[in-house]
C-alpha cells in the first residue's frame, strides 16, 4: 500500500511507475489488481490496454484501449484490496473490518496477534493501523494458505509489518514469546474458546480481544470462557446498507380543472387531451432508496478486555 | 515465524494514569460516563457524595474502584473483583434446568424489605461496607428466596450499584470518547455513531504518513480520531470556511503526546487556496494584507488551550468536558499544543502534493457545497468519505459528483449496528438499539484527462 512508505506515497507529482501495483477499475463491481510491467498488456471486454501507456500518468487516470474502451487506474488501498483479492476462504468485509480496528483500539505501534489468517483481508487493514512501528503476527494452520498470504503481503508491500506463521492456535495456543506483549488479539476460529486461555496470557492488562463467529452457539461458549479473565464483554453485529440513486423528473402538468399529476420516471405517458400544454414544468430531483439486495449476516463480533490483576 | 524478538513500538498512549492526564470514568458498568482530568484536587460526585480522584493517579487503566467507608468519609478504593463472583454465575448456569420458581406469587407492594433507610444509615455509621449492606438487604427481603435465579442476580446487582457503586478507570480512546458522547450528548457530535466513525477512517484510508484534510463540525471528534490513527506521523489539517475555526475541543480528551499534537493543524480554506502561486516572501506580504482575517484566526487558535474550558463550563456540562478546575492546574500539567495554525511550509507542501485523505463531517451543512470546494485539494486517486445525518444532501452531492465526473467508486452507505446480551439461556439482541448512525458517501477522486489519445 503506497501511503505507508513515505517515499512512494501518492501525490499530485507521483505518477504510475513500472512495478507499481495498481487497481484496474472497470465498473463499481468489477476490479482487479495488476502489477504494472513495461511490456505487458491487459486484456478485457473493453479491448487491449498497453501497460506502457499508463507509465507516467497520474493515478486516478482514465486510460483507453485499442478499441476506444476505457478503465480507471487507482492506487491500492486496503479497502480496494479486500474487493480484489483472491478468496481462499470466506473473508471479512469493510463494515466488520472497520469496526474491529476501532473497537480493538489498534493504533500505530501496537502489537496485534491474529488467527486464522485466511485470505488476509483483515490482516491488511490491521497492518495499516499499526504502521509504521507496530507489527501483526498472524497464524493459520493451513500451510498453503499461509504461503499465499505471505505472497499477497509482498505484493501489496506490507510484508515488513506482517509475519505469517503456520500454527494450530486452537490446540497449541499462541507462541510463548509473545506473553504479556500483545495489545490486541483477533480470533476467527471455529472453536475460539480453545484459544481464549492462551489469548489471556498474550495480552497486556486492559488489552483488547475480538472473536468473530458466524454462529450464536459459538458466541455463547466464547462468552462463558471469557468471563473468568476478561471484562467489558460485548457482542455486536454490524451491516452496511447501500443506497442507489435515481434522477426523478417530476412533470408538473396541470389538468384543466387545476389538479396536477406527478409522473414517475419509468412511465412514459402521452400527454392526454385534458392536459394544458402551456403549463408544463419539470423539475429534476434526485431520489435515493436502499438497494433491494443486501447482506443479512456475516458474523457476531465479541469484544472483551483483559482484566487487571495487579 | 519471526527470528527476532517482537518489539512493541514507542508508547503512544501509556497504560498507566499520571497526574494531569485525561480519563474516562465508567460508573456502575456503563450506567454513567464521566470525563475527568486527574489531579490532586479533582473530584467525582456519585449520588449525593463527593469522592476525591487522587487514589486513581498512578493506577493502570482498567482498574476497578469501589466506594469504601473511611475513617473520615467514604473514599474510592482500588479492588480486584474475586473470581468467586463469576463462579456463582457458572453454578447458576448448571442449575438452570432445575429452576422451578416463577413470580406468580410475588406481589409488588413495596413491603418485602424490612430494613429501613435509617437502619441502613446506622449500619454505615458503624462502618459496614457496601457489600455488607447489600447482603443485609437480601437477608431482610421476604421475597428474595421466592425469586428465580435470574431475578435474584438482578436484585443483587441493583442493590450493589446503589450501595456499593463501582468506578472503572478507562483510557480515553477514540472508541470510548465517541461512545460516551453518542450516549450523552449525541447532538454535539452530529449523531456520529462509533461504527460510522470507524467507517470514515477506513474509507478515507487514514494511516501513518497520511496528509488528511478534515472538515470537522462535530466538536473535534473526527480530527482526534484521525490524529490517533496517524500516531505522530503525517498531518491532519482541520479546515474551515470563513474566518472562524470550528471548535474542536474534544481533541484535548485524547491524552495525545506532543508528537501527535503538533501534527494537528488548522488552516482556513482561503489560506489553503491562496498560497497557490505565491513564493515564501509574497506569502507573508499577502498575510499582512489580510490583517483582519488572519488576526482573528490566530486569536481563536491560540486561545484554544484556555478559553475552551470556560466556554464548555458555561454550558453547564461539567460531566463530559475536563472539569473547570483545570484552569488553575493547567500551569502545572502539560498544555497540549494541538490545533496550531498551520505553518507556511505545511500549506505549501499540501498545495504541491495534495492531501491523501478527505473526511467531511458537517452534519448540518450542504454536502455538495463543501465537496465542491475541498475535493480539488485532494490528490488524484485519493479516497474521501463524507458523513451526514440526512440522506438527501448526500444523494444530491453524489449526483453532482457523477455529473461533473469528479469521482468514481461512489457509494452511499448506512451502517447498522446491533448489540447482543449473551448470558446462559438468556441470549438475545439488546432491548434498546440506536436507530441511526448517519449516512456516508464515499468515493475516490478521479484525474480528468484534458487530452485523449
């Protein structure tokens, strides 16, 4: 992610260079990550795009293909990365990620432990939050997924902030070397209660913990286990509702008897003979309504603070 | 696995209180939230008694204090809750299946308790602790044994809160400050809920080394939140239209280090734009010319440290703002230098490079009017997030941004947050819920090509 390296950060003067990771924006729901390479091309439904055309242009530019189609080139951010990364597992999305980072009180300099790494969606945002002096130690029991995650962090330029380990946290707990050093712990495991005693040892006093579980039974069991060494235990669910816009030309045609009708946008009516033409006025308005399709559930977020015992 | 020993970064926000630091006091498990500044003379009122906050100095955040009867008067004493309390609940869990009691025979006629108020006062004078009083009340309640397990727990908790109140010492952090204000004075922060605030920070990609531009009309909460994420790098410019900066006194509750404070800067919109074509010398000339505006700016920004305290105490809300005893003790404790007028070098740098994030939290203003002015100051491909209480201004703003082709990836979203009560056999969403946390318009600034290939 460019910002975290002050020598590379985006600015009016910073142009796209050979080797940059960029996000190709085709449509709001179609994006992909591409590494800029002098001799490469990008091929999609809009045509063929030469990477060399992009070099020297500012980020946020519109670029054209040989057929005249276009895409936009954006600088990568953790939010965009979450939307383009390859899903090896189910991932967390922006609503849960933002809330977790805030509620865990992750700030620059923090040491954060995470398990499981999964596809690294949350990990990327945690890295952003602890930069430049903190660190994220993330663990996954699946060796191949851990390797893929490591590759991703190299690609996005955050590997100096993240260390990926292969370890089964549920059965082995976190490594002893972190005892009493963690500011925050995040758990996304099938049986998080097995990892909670270890998390307790890792955390500083008043340190924060979060467990993400899709099922309420998991939440109940986790909360029971948390009660002995943790306080301020709170469980939430968070969702984002999207809105869509429409331009609504209200046709204030007046009938002869003085009453008027507003015509909604999709109906095409011929003005009836009763309408007096001279008094047509249309005032475009923008109206918004919630999207018809929305996510109903991702998971429950349970937060807690490690008790002070001294 | 890492070879080297893990290092934690420099201490940004220490975990132990000190003289002069800002704290958040949580009374009776969230019933009441009070911000205070710890000093030898600061006090806290619970019920009709006043307690000194001195015992809290030097304690770790997260410590719990309970009211104890002292030789002269009651005081706050640090205590660690015994784990037996939790065992009671666990036992309760296993006995649930045998619960045969219910409340069919319990009549609520206020005659179940035989201890009178005078009896309790007498107990207090004899030095009974709060917990002893609670036990006495339970013993003297005719209906206690008839209650269900859950009902008994509820009763005990209620009495404990009244006769043995507890105070939890909490670190003021973005999350706790936002929650406290949202609960108590939501209008002052434009009903910006903690999840909406967290989304603003993510969507605007606020991180170390960012140069963030913030239009903060929510008391400084957003400026403080951004500064917290910057952690002493980058900069946050709290800007404003016209001649008077918007009040941002909430930033003083964050316990920011000097390094963070000096990166919180103020600059009017005019100043941000006017430096464009001028060199260093010409800039100072220009500033001399605009004497009225710059003088009033400087006056307001310099007086933040002391005047704000009087302003807020006039509002009568000594609860949420550092108590006005600060004015006398401010000489002894560090006066934060946050909110200084931005120096010319900073303004120049912002002009040359552009800001890397834009957050607008002006819940009573027209969004498009602000975006039109401030978006051009944002660098290309930089994200922005606009918070508003109402949907319509954001709809209009998004529409205009589309027409003017100023941004892509535009999206209006509304966060929905629900809390759960999780207890054995009693798990369900909480009865109360926030109805709205506002709306957010987010997007990325485009670079418009003048020439096409």
